[in-house]
């Protein structure tokens, strides 16, 4: 997935005030949420929805400190996910989920967030180093759409933090180029819900101290479109061929092949299990003219193992996040011609 990462070595502008918010408290789904503004939080009578109401400011926050919730203070793989109703593109609203390791008041703390920003049509992620105040901003290419969506933040066993939207993996702190800028949070879990520009409606939330819910990307094998011989009008493969076969893994709006595919994992051939990889183009190339760069590999024809009569070629592999991928395309296997010579005898 294409993304932009920016480092900002300034004091974070999203820090909460030094005093504990205590203006209003409302119970939602068994937890008392504290809002920074009186009248700024509303819970539906059936307790199904929580709304953050903007009154005299452009920001409303409701938070829950998990200190006394011992099941959530595990250092293993805690996760938090929140569902919300996105009004995009009809209204200028912004919804964010913040996670921090210290509740107010606190001068230094780890904080990360995922969410939307006004009329910006994609999701963004921020992560903050509590020691250096370095802020990493990731502008994802995941498009917003109207309706209910779920955002999730989780801390993995190795200390990395990962971000999901509707069970689709977006980014991990493992991708921060400067590893020294990343600092593993010792405690992960205080929850802050944020509304900006307009009132925001949250429909559900979940959290836990065990492994994160399995995302759809890793639970099933991901079908990826491929194009065998993308520079040709046909997919002829000569049975006696000893050269290489180009295969393009095509990108789409939810899958950026050059940045997501584990290049070392790919196999290709008549079953997809053949270790026929020769080399690949390091730079992506848009082979189908859809405006997105695709990943091009070259596989050894002999090792691909095609037989006369085969009609499809298969590619298998993994993403860099460990999800299995597979793809297929039509092939036309040409048998070696046998030339017959006749000699005329009178």
C-alpha cells in the first residue's frame, strides 16, 4: 500500500490538557466514559450508540482509563477497536481513536491514533515517541466511504503497533524507517474517542488482552489478479522454451503489489508450487494502464513445468504481513513442431 511517512520533531499539538477531564460522565456498554465538555456526550436510551456533541469548540473527547480493568493491562497483545458512523462525503466530520499509556494528567506519554480528518477522503495514522516527541504521520491510500466502519489498533507480541480498518491491515510501526524513532509502549490501552468539525456517532467498541481478532486478510487466502506475459497480446508458452516468462501481479485500490508482496515467497507454474523464480523488476510498472504500478516477475519456463494441454498458470506466495496470496491466468502451451521432409524419387 502506497503511503507517505512524515517525521515531525515538535511538541504534539494533540496533547490533552494537564488536568483530568471531569465535566461529564456517561455509561455506555458497561463503562463510564468521561467527556471534556458538559453536554458534549450523549448515550442513546438503548445504550447502543454514543454520540460526541460539538458545542462551542471544534473538538470533543471522551476517554476511558483502564487502570482498574486488570484483564486489559496485559503486556502481551492488547487491542482496541471502535465502530463509528462515517458521514463522508455529505458532511465534514472527523472521527478518531486514540490510544495512550498514561491517562491525564501526564507530561510524557506514548500516544497513537487512527481515523479521519474532515473532508480528507483517506484514513490517516499517527504515532508519537514519548521520549523524543517525534511524531510519525502516515497518510494511507485507504478511501473513506459512507456507513459504519471499524478501526482497530493493536500491540503485537514483539512490541510493534498495527492498524486496521474493517479488518484490513493498513500499517505497522515496523515500517518506521528510522528504528531508533520507535519506542515500544510498556502499557497500551487508555482509550480516547474524538469528534471534530461535527458530532460523531460511535456504534460499538471491543477490547481485550489476548491475541487480536484474526483479520480477514490473514484468515483466508487472498486472490490477486495476475497477467502472464503482460507485454504480449496472447499467453503462448512454448513447451520447449528455456527462457523466462514475465508475470505481472496487478495492483488495485485495496492492494498495492510493489509494497505489499513478499518477493522471496513467490512460486509459479502449472500448479503454483514450482520454484521457478528468476528475477524481478525492482521498480513497479503500470502494465494495464489503470494508474497503479504493478509488480513484474520473471520465471524460468522449464522450471515452471507446463505441459501441453495446460490452460492455466498459477502463482502463489505471501504478503509482507504473512497473508497467503494466489493468482491465476490463462496460458496456451504450444507443442514443439516436428518438421517432416519428403524427398521425391523418380
